[in-house]
C-alpha cells in the first residue's frame, strides 16, 4: 500500500486511489486519510471513485453502509451520480430492498433529489431481481409523482413485458413509443428480439429485427449475435448461417469475437465440425483475437466427434497464444483422450491439471470412467485409493462411476466393498451407484443380495426410483421369478416410486414369456389408465409373446389396434408379425404384409427376407423363396450365414443337395464362413438322401 504524503489534498488522494491495483489497499488509504490528516475531508469525487471501486468487488459490499454514513456525517451535497452508483451496485447484487432504502433517503443521505435516472435505476433493480409486479407498481408511483418517463423508462417496461413472456404487450409498447415520439432505440428492439429468441420464437424475433431496420433503427452486432445463437440453439444451422451472411453484408456493423464464438459453438453443437474449423481459420485470418470461449467450443466439439488430435492442436495454439485454459477446457480434452483410449496422454494431462490447480470432481470422474471403460481396473482402483480422501475431487457421482465401472468389468465384490465403505463413512451415494450395483448383482443371479440392497438404500436415505426397481424387476424376470417381480411392482407403487413405460414393458415381457397373456393385457390397460402411452416396444412384446404361443389371430387383432391408435409399426413389429404368420403357415398373409411395408414408411431388412424365405421353404414354395433371395441381392442387402443356412436347408428338404452345394460355394466366395449348423444341414441331407453326384 502506498504511503500518504505529509500534506494531502483530495486531488492527490484521488490520484493515489486510482493507482492502486488492489481494491483492499485503496480502501485502506481511503479510511486512513481523515485519521492521519485532521484537516483533510473527502470530496464527492473521492467518494464517487471509492463507491465505483466497491461496485466491482462484491466481497467489499459491507463497506457501502459505512461509506454512506461518512457522506451523511460530512453533510455533503452530492451529485445524483453518487447515490445512483450505490443503487446500481445493490441492484447488480440482487439487494433490492437496500436499493429501495437508499433511493427513499437520497435527500437525507446525499442532499440531492432523485431524478429520472434514479427512478429508472430503481425500476430496473426490481426487474433484475425478478420483482416484476413491484416494478409495475413503482412505475405507477412515478406517474403520480409527476416525473416524466423517458426512453430509458419505457425500455425497462419493455424488459418487464419480455421477462413475463408477454411479447405482444412488448411490441405494443414499441408501437406506442413511436406514436408519442419517443423513438425506440437499439436497446428497445434488442430487448424484444432477445426475449423472443430465448423463448424459441425465432420467426417472430426475425420479424421484429426486420421491422427495426425498416423503421430506421440500425441493429448492432449484439442483435445479430442473439439471432444467430437462437437459430443454432434450435438446431437450425441454416437459419443461423443466413443471419451470419446478413451480418457480413451489413456495412454499418461488423462481426466481433462473440459473433465468431456463437457460430463456432453452434456449428459444433450441430455436428458440423469441419465448418466450425473453417470459421476458426477465418477468425484468425481476420486478426480477431480468440478468447477462452472460442477455444473451449472447438476443443469440446472436436473431442465429441472423436477428432482428439485436432483438439490437441487447438489446445497447443491456445497455450501459445497466451490464453489460459480453465478446468472446463481441460475436462473436455481429458474426456477426449479417455474416449480415444489415449491413456498415456490422459495421465500426462491429469498431472498438468494438478500442477496448475485446475482439477475438480468432474475431472476425477472423467479419468476414473475412462480407465474403467478401457478395462484398466487396477489403474482405476489405484487412482481411487490415492484420491479417495480428497473431498474436493470426490462427489456422489464418483461413487456411481466407480461402482458402475467395476460391475461392468465383472468386479462385483470390489464394487460392493466401495459401496459399503461409502455407507460406513456417511458419504453421499446417488441412485446411479445403487442401480449399477443392483443391476450387476441381478446379472449374475445374486438376486437375494440385490433385494437386500434395495432395502438398505432406503435406510441410508436414498429413495429408489423407477430405474433401480426396473433393474431388479428385470433380474427377477430373467430368473423366472415372475411372482416376486409382480410383488415388487406392487410394493413400488405403495412406496411412492412411480412405475414408467419401461417398468410395464418389463413385466409384460415376463408375463408373455410364461404365456400369461390376460395378465399382460391387464397391465397394458392399467398403464393406459394411468396416463402412460404404450409404445412400439409394449405392443411388440405382446405380439411376440402371442406369436411364440401360436396365438396369431390375437396378435393380428393387436396389430389392428396399433394402426387404430395412429402408430406406424416399425421393422421389428413387422418382422414379429411376419414370423408369426409364417410359423402357422399363413404365407399369403405374410407376403401381403411384406408388400405393404412401404405404406407404413418401413423398409424390410435382412431379417424380414430371411424369415419369409424360411417360411416359403417350409411350405415347399421354392420358386417364391428364390424370388425373395433375388430381392435381397437387388436391394443391396448383404446375406449372412443365416440366409445361406435357410436356403441350404430348404433345398436339401426338397432333395436338391447339388443346388445347396452351389450356395455353399457362393457363401465361401463372399468370405462367409460355414457354421456347425451349416455342416449339420448338409451332412444330414447326404445321410438321408444319398451321396452327392
């Protein structure tokens, strides 16, 4: 801190205060001046400077009250700018009541009357603090006080209308301002454009933007940036680029670094990574300085599309240009390395992040997930053991990531140890940790442990959700414990854990597998009554169960219900029905359904054709089966060994073993290797019908 001279004037002190880089040091000088120099008193200019300084440093806000008392004690007559600075500071920090208090006592504290700027400032404070009704009441008070509103006042009213999503009212205000000669400015229009864009109404925002130009109000770069960002956020890259072209052609305004950032970030989010790199090169060619957001958007986007080498190059340029990466940038790059299996680079970056003090819980979660997803369990556990006691790097997500990764790699017992350690230490465990553990236990048939764990998680204050219960339901059904699954479903409802579509589908699937179709239908009915919409999976599960049990007529009725509900059957549902019809010999119906797939905007796949060929061969309709084979080749589908096995089995059943051998050679020529089933078909045919000649 600088020392005060023997003889001190307000001008000299003001010069010293302006030279201080540390706000605390400046504040100390301000307080010490009257104490060390009895003949010295602060002037309004000194007070104004120190108040502006405090406005930029929220931690120093408690000093505001003390400084106001000093002004009052000196009985100074202050210009309106001084109380205005105080009101703005309180407003910016959402301390609306304090702003009101200062406004109401301006004459008492500062010996000045509030003017229209002070009224506007307090009006805006209500808006910033989301106290819109209070703002509207204050505006009415302003009119009663005989204060004439100006353009800034109405701009605040426009902001209130937009905050309340009353955009037609905001546009009426703009029109009213024109009628009364107030002439809305770029702020007036920018506020409406911003509100509409953020609400997703880009077409209306564009109309207001065009109206602005038609009325002779020149849009600034911020208006363009708002629209570009709005289009990209809606996934409309074409609309975003059209506004960019208008910006480039507008001779009165130029793109700034924010414009480029919005386009680069938007293109990355739309998956147009090559175009985003082109804009980055254009930004550099135009000598525009890239900022942290530019680099962050590019690195994140390139890592997301798997171009980690490109992201590394951008990171290198970032460091060379003197822009310091933050933890978000480092995390994006770390995640990219992990996904690209660049473990060495991941560890190097992790060490660098540690040296720079730029690690957080997200960083650790990314690294642990990366190691476990790459099967490096020992390394993941070792990293966990080194960092586990660091509260800054471990959160509830960490346990979920670790437990999920260990279960996925088959280390269930180790995952259980981690879960128990967390419970014993009282650390927070989230739903993901428990659902991963329950799913893992169910996967290896340890159902009793999974059920106990469901009760334990409730004891530890973690309320099970549908994901957890669905995992356990699925495990019980896979183990053919359908009654236990139904009981769990009933308990789920009584314990405020609402089932979802997946829950119902899981139960319906289990019931269909054991041919309890009436109960399955009842669950569909219950699901619809509770407001859940049965999806294609629900109907497909029911149809598949009915077809497997040769109840094809019931499946056909269900098919027509699907159509009546306005749903378009997908290829899976078509394949289920075609297979069902083929299984009961209804080949004409199966072929008819196949021919109508196009009407449902559904393209037959290889499974469709294989199913039809198998059905036709079983019906001894070899010629029609050949037509289906020709369709496979015609449509560019790649036949697999299943396709060939179906043909060979069909031909052999008709005693056409030589033709079957031709297809075997065709498969070999395509690089398709025979399986045990292939040889079984051919050997059995030779044994039954004699040697091949």
